[in-house]
């Protein structure tokens, strides 16, 4: 059976809200890579999650959640620390993340703990996100990357609040270049692009990553859709209309949809193929943005079809402006 390995963080999101007029935090299972893993399974793919979890009740809930969804845990290790938390507040539907936990429970995976056969036999390997800011996980990701015989996909998922100044950003930029150089697919948001390469347009960033060696680069632009740069050329796609409630996990769902299709059909060979893939991924993201939470909002293919009907794939006309920054799917009038 073809499967993907998703290497990165799992944690618990505390989502700011109100209940009976009182402020409350809703507890949700989260972490961008975990969201990706869940999204792939919901879309029909098989996934093994690789990462470190704490040893408390919250870690048990993460394990139970992954079991319930059908995400494999052969590559999960346990560390004697409490589960890391991400407190999520909102400006409209846009989430703002603050992270708590030292050392972070997701940052303790050692390269020596990797299941070599699990990595070598995977059809797709995903690495990325904030776990790579932790030296042990970065070492583990580098080893996994070198062991992979399948397709390699990467998502930097930049979180500025975890970067302690310009030096940390420079280090992250170096890591991004390292993984992009041998990636078959890189997915990042326009916000990631702006943080990594200030002043460059999303098209320029995509071209830069391709020049480093990335096979295909997908830059999500929220309500403005996505830009796709591949060997076949560069295209822009519109996002479908969205009644956004919570954009948490929307970008992760794009990656999940792309990985699910890589598992099912391999890499596209032309612009038409990438257009179909990314157009579907944007619809998946729209469904996620219309529901609260990240991993729990990941839809099935049937749910996407019920929401939007059969896919249509219409590229943005040549010469249309591309905004420099728009991180997530945003509310669009339903009128």
C-alpha cells in the first residue's frame, strides 16, 4: 500500500472564544503537520505520523484522535514532558498563535529514533513547520530526507513569534533553501514568502525556490487563490467564494490535498494536471475555513463535492495582479 510519512509537530490548540457570555478556550488537536496527516487520510490516503509527544493526558488525547482518524503512529516517540500548547486568538477569521511549553513536546524526536524502513518505503515524505526550529527534529528531518526514496514535499510554515530576531530568520532561510533544493514539491503561503524574502513578489519567490532545485512550488494567497510554478510554467488560480469562520488549518489542507493526489496519481506532467490538483486543494481549504478548528475540519472528497459540485479549473488571466501578502483563506461575501 502506498503511504505518506508526515514528520513534524503535534500539539494542542486552545482556541479563544466565549460560552454563555464568559471567555473560554476550546481545546483542539493541532499542529500543522498533524493537520496535514489527518487531511490526507480524510481524502483517502494512508499516512504514518512521525514525531514526539509528551506523556500527559493531552498527549493521550492526541494519540486517541490519530487512532480514531486512522493515522498510523509507528514513528511516534514519547518524551517525559507536558504537551505543548498553542493559544489561538483571532482578528476576524485569521488566527494568531502563541506557543507555550519548554522544552516543546514536539521538539524531542531524535534522528536515531527514526524507523528507517518506514521512511524508505514511503511513497511521499513531508517535512516542515515549526518542529524544524528544534535542533533534534531538524537532524531527524535531514536524515529522513536523505533516506527517502519517494517524493519529498516541504512546507516552511513560518511562525514569526518563534523567531528570535534576524539571525533566527537567516537560519530558517538557510534551512528552507536546503530542503527546497531537493524537494519535488514546496508549498508555502504568501505570508511565509514575505517573511523569508521581504519585498519579493510571490512569483519571484517561487522562481527563486525553483532555481534552488524545487520541482514545483505552490504559493497560497488566501482569498486570491494560488500561484503554481513548475517545469511546465507558471499559472495563477482563483480561490472559490468562502464564508470563512476560522482559517486555522486552511493552508495545511492544501498540502494535504496535494499529498493525497500524489499518493493516488503521482506527479502531474503538465499545467493542466497542476491546475486540477491545486484547484481541488483550494476547494478543500475553503471547506476547512468554513468550520472551526484545524484537524477536525478536514473534509472528505464527498464533503468537498457536496459543497462545491464538480471541480472547475480556471486560471487567472495573464497579467492579473498578484498580491504580495495574504496568508489564509478570508471571508468572501455570499451575496
